[in-house]
C-alpha cells in the first residue's frame, strides 16, 4: 500500500469526508425514489387501482437492483485493478446522469409509453452505479484508517447512507408542509430529486481530490499466511457466505424501514407531515447509531457490537409493531421506527469493518461490492414489493414485522459465526 499518510496534503478526515459525501449524495438520490413511490407511480405508471400503480412504481424501484450485481462486479474489479478513486468517480458520474433523467422525464400523460421506459432505464443505470459504489468506498475507508480507528472511519459508510435518508426525509417534511398534495403529485417530487442533482458537481470535485490507496502488483502483507492457499480460500469462502446472510438481513431491514414513510401514509393513514417527521427522526438516530457502533467496535471488538444489539432488535420488533398498529401516534411511531432503527444500526457498522478487514486488499473492492450488490439485488429490490404484497393478501398491518423477524434471525445466526478481526481482540495481522 502506498504511504498516503506521508503526503502533506492528505488527512484521514478530509479523505473520509470526500469519499462519504459522494456516497451520501448517491444514496440520497436512490432513497428519495422510495419516499415518493406513490407520486412517481401516478406520474409514470397509471393503473386502474392505487395498489396497481404503487406496485408498478415499486417494481421500477426494484429494477434498479437488477443491475447492481453487474455494477458490483465491473466497478469493484475496476477499483482493485485501476484504483479506488477512478471507480468512485465513474459511479458518481453515472448516478448524476440517471437522477437528472428521472427528474426531467415528462409524465405518461405527456409522452405515453416512452415515459416509463426512460425511467426504468435510468433506474437500471442508478443500480449499476450504486452496485459499484459501496465496495470501493468501504475498501478506501479501511485503507486510509489506522488499525485502531478502522471501525470509526468505516462507520461513515453506513452513516452517510443514513445522512442521505435523513436529508430525504427532511426534504419530504418541508415539501409536504409547504405544498398541497396535488402540487407534490404534479412536480414536488421532482424538486426533491433535483436538490440532489444540484449537489453533484460538488461531489465530483471532492472525489477528484482524493489520494489513491493501492499500488498495483503489491501483495496484501496482512493476509499472507503459511497455512496454504486452499485453507485460506476456505476461510474466505466461509466469511463471504456469512457476509451474504448478514447483508441480506441488513438489506431487508433497511429497505423495509425506508418504506415506512409509504406504509405510514398508505396503511396506517397518518398525515404526510407526521410520516416524514418520524422518518426524519428515525434516520437521524441511525446516523448516531452508525457512528457509535464504529466507535464501540474499535474498543470492544466487532462481534459483541454485532451480536447483542441484533438480539435486542429481534426481541423488540413484534411488540413495537403491535404498538404502532394499535395506536399509530407520534410516540409509538418514534419508538417503533426510531428507537429500533437506532439499535439496529449498531451491528451493521461493526460488520462493515469486520467483513472488509477479513478480505485481502487485492480483491477487497471487488468481493465486497459483488456480495453487497447480490444481497441488495436479491433482497433489497424485492423487500418493498414483498411487504406491499403481504399487506395486500393478508390484510394484516403487522405483516412487515413478519419479514423483519425472519431477516433479524438470519442475521443474528450469521453474526455469531463471523471471525473476530478487530485489532483490540485479534491483534493486527
């Protein structure tokens, strides 16, 4: 690894900010779609029923996940072979093109079938870009951090996603309080997308200033072991399988949680301002939880911070949803979507550091990006469709909790089997 710490102009804080500000802006664009799924459905996917329109809109949201594995493989390998910085720049530029396309595409009433075709294509470009975003960025954060602070530095990866979600919710609160439902339906949701697009030049400029962290042809000395290539490959395969399970669990939790704004409006019939307000507070608490999780993981180890908060979430999920459904007021919503989101954000920060540390540098970006993208495509892209379908066929507003309980259980089992990688517990390899 090149001695990037030796460069006078380099600082870990500045580089981490530059990397994660781009990640934040990309996820803002992606998550904003889920917040305005109903309005986007009416604009581009008119149907005979509100349910049909929403399902078509959510299916298009899911279309963005189909190309995530492709982006993960292509851009992840590109980051390992060419560099982290060019991979992050490329993914960011592609996201900018896609978000502008969605924001500016005329409605179905204006240009007919071309409208949904254009939007679906833009969503697939977004998926490709995001598929190749997380792996290189997470690898970059691990590589710029000192061993004793990797958890805290990597924490800004999930924290940046929550900052994006919080910003999206804040925009939703502001728009819903300033505009009528008809105005939001007509053009308000486009404003939310364009706010993200305005920030794109700043993100590109910041990423261009990043120092590179890899030198081609160098081995990853922290992973050179004497036990043989076969044993090493088996260990890596075991970690990859467990990571896939954990990412599946976290992905379902994340995208069901992001769907709660639509759930609160559509199923619980609360006001838009309350739904967006609770989402704003919930996502804000997750930012705190993500950073706290990284800080704790550096001091206590990765596994304790993964396992115990996940167990608490598993125990509290169903009672929280029961309270929400029986009394959908601000206090039940804040507990169900706020407190549980805060606790649930702790283990996945520790996991990001854990999984990245367990991978050799020369395959770190590609493997992380691919596994992350596969998990997101398989479970994230279908999570909101599954929840909407469960609600529709069962008629039970508790249906989201069933899916969350299953996901939390799978994640807890996998977390308990992950190897410890924190220097405070395992020693620097």
